[in-house]
């Protein structure tokens, strides 16, 4: 279910409160799909990850030129 407790991840939280309340009243346990979504949609390529490492090094030492 596209649900994020306390709307912690707005991208994931797409179910209205009434639907959650209805399902809980029927004894259903509501679980977030955030982990599943992040596994498939929040994955960086090697090139994207490399740019993060460059930014991290630059942040540690702002005098360092961006590679």
C-alpha cells in the first residue's frame, strides 16, 4: 500500500486517512510500501553515485576543485 507513517516520505504516501481507518476497522494491518518502492525507484547508477562522492569530498574541503 502506498502509505508512509506520519507522511515521512511524501512521495510514497498516497492513501487517504479514511481508507487507512476503514481497513484498520476491518482488522487489517497497514504496512508501508516505502522499502519496496525505494528498492526499485531510489537506486543510483554508478555514475550518479560517483557525483555524490565528488560532492562529499568538495564539501569536506571547499578549496578542492570539483573533479
